[in-house]
């Protein structure tokens, strides 16, 4: 499920961005950026809509993905929901 940034507090958004940039293996290219700069860059990407927040209600976790990947994930979920509905209708 996609979470609109407007539904989250500034502190929650910052926490999500900080968790994302502090993950092991996060690579920002040839230049070394400090943590605060990385967080600001990610928050800017969220604000512009280049990156979206996707949540998994089953695990209670969230992740940041590109807008394109977020759309793909939502399309897959819609298709799975549609198939489940068809299967449910066939069982009746």
C-alpha cells in the first residue's frame, strides 16, 4: 500500500529517510555525503514524488521505492486482488 507523505509527521518522514540512507550497502556514487545531506536528498525525492513510501500491513514495515516501482507494485496488488475475487466468486 502506498502511503502519502502528507499522512505522516515530519518526524516520521525523517525517520523513514534516515533508516533508508543508513542501510548497509547504500551507494551514493563517487562523492561521500554526510548522513544529514543524504536524508535531505531522500526527503526531497519524496517531496517531488520521485520516491514513494510503500507499506506492508502484514509485517508493519515500510520501504522507499521509485515512483515507477511503486506503480508496478500497486498494479500487481490490484491484479492479485482481482484474481482472488474471481476465485472467491467461483467458489460460491
